[in-house]
């Protein structure tokens, strides 16, 4: 359950913790706990189970390093300035990628993790609910919020809708 | 269904998370004639595509992969030691020089992967039992339940000692297959560590408990009354040997 889901675990940790060293630490801690707590694994989805442990591990790491930071805090210093950057300076594809990365990174963790699990891991609402240890309704509302936020950053404001 | 309703359902709609076909149809009906909602749908789909294509999927770096393998001991093949010379040089095989010569012959006869390495086999079985959450087919801390369960499934019923008082509670048992023999696997726990005891009857010279390791797991194996036993765990070797001794003590008449 650990090795097959190692990439998924690292990806989630890397997005939540935003640097490689912290992500590696969190995944290692999670793996150790997974190996030790293995008896509590009762045949539920192995990936969701391991990611639950990784996520908790990230939570603990953030709490220990930056105790004043809440999971729902945004990365204030990372809000991208997207006022008319000149797209002709970049290859459009590269420019888009950079924009997306900055937009995603700027999301607070409780919205970011939903986007990662949904769009990058392709997990179902039910699986995501298991990983974040919240009800499906929470998953749905956070996903909607996350997408709206990204829309407002990445797309023209008149296409953002009024949901 | 009005715009507000559809708005709330759009995410579920694009994610295919509806179980209710009727709802899907209602949303589609509304979308047919509502430009505003079509606009919202397009924006939603665009954002999804951007996120999926534009956001990096971070794969685990090599350094992390190796350190996890070291912790968990899961064998992924290419890094496995080519040949365990130590196994052949142990006193159990008699003369060290004979052992070495025999090992050389065996090495030449059996290319890597075909050397009968029962240690690797029991460790693999141990890992599989943990991975698939298939530790036991009969769940019971009561030996009087576990032992008879094996009758009828195997042509023997293993002794199933109850070692809870020593800190090794019995969890259950299952069928397994070791060295071309149907085997019993008895599952014990110590703190947070699982122990699989593989029991294979049908031969073997009596041998007192001998420790070994494979892939980071500890093994203690012994043979008594023509029954071979392997205890496998990620427990430290000392505790595992203690367990083996207690196990043997209760199975002696």
C-alpha cells in the first residue's frame, strides 16, 4: 500500500508543503506510520488510506514549523500578479503553465488539496472525503470554491460567473 | 430547474458524480436553452483543463524511494542481493568448505531467481499478507477455534499456542503455500508488529531455532517433529527469537 502509492503521496505532500525537503520528510513519516499501523488497514482503498496518513503528516509538519498558520490560510505573499503580463514574451503554453502553478499554489491548503486529489489524482468525491476526513458535502463545496477562485485568477472576470 | 439549481450542480455534473440520471437530464435540458449557464459550464471546464494540464504532478524522487524501501523492506527486484553466501556458510549445513563448494555448484546450476530461497518466499508471503489486508481467514484469539479450522482444509492441524500472556496475542490464521506445500499461517501480534508463523509439515531434520534476515525482515526458523516453522516479522531479531522460544515451549509435549 505504501510503495504503489508513493508518487501520489509525494505529490500531495509537495503541493501542501511547497518544497521538496518537507515533502520527503512528511512522506517518510507517513510511510513509517503506515508500516507500523498496518493492522488498522481493513481493505478500504489502499491509496485513500495512505494519502490520509500523508495528509495528517503534512498537517503535523506545518503545525510544528509554523504554529500560527491555519490550514485555511492562503499564501498571501504568493498571490500572483496577473495584470497584463505580456504573453508574447513567453511561449503561450509555458506562460499558461506558470500561471496555473502560481494560481494553484496560492490557494489555501483546504482548497488546494481538493484540487490536487480531484484533478491530479482523479479520485472520486467519496475517496477525497475519506482522505480529508470530512463529509462528501464538504468536498463538494470546497471543490466548487477552489474552481471559482482559480477561475477568477486565470480567466477573464466576465467568464467567472456569479455562482 | 432554474439557473441557481443548475449552478449548484455543475461541478457534480462535469465530474460525473451524479447517481441520479434524472438530474443529469434536467441539467442538460436547462443547458440547452440557457446561455448564462452554458457560459458557466465552459468556464468550469476550462479551469479543469488548465488545472489538469498545467499543474505539475510531482513524482517521488529517487532518494525518497530508496529510503522508503529501507524502512519497509518491500522488494522491488533490481536491488536485491544477487546471492546470499551467508546462508550456505552457516553451521547448519555442516562443513564450511563443503558449503562453499556446494554453493558454487548451486550458483552455476541455478541462475539468479531459481535458487530455492525459502527465506525470500516466506518474507514475500508475509509482505503480501500485510499488503492485501489478507492476514487471516479465521479471526480468533482462541486457539480452540483456530486449530480445528485448519482441519479439513489442510491434511494437518497445527499446534496453535496462546501466547497472549507473554505479549504475543494470537489474531487468527489462514492458508498459505510454502515450498510447494500447503501451509498454515498463524498470525500473532506484538505491540504494533505482525508476526506470521508459517507451518509446513512433511519432513525436515530437527533443527533448533536459527535467525536470519531477508530484505529487512527478521526470520526465525526451526524444525520439530518433522514440521518446519518460520516466524517472520519486522520485529527486532531478539524479540522474535524470544517469541520463537515461547512458541516452541508450549508445543513441546
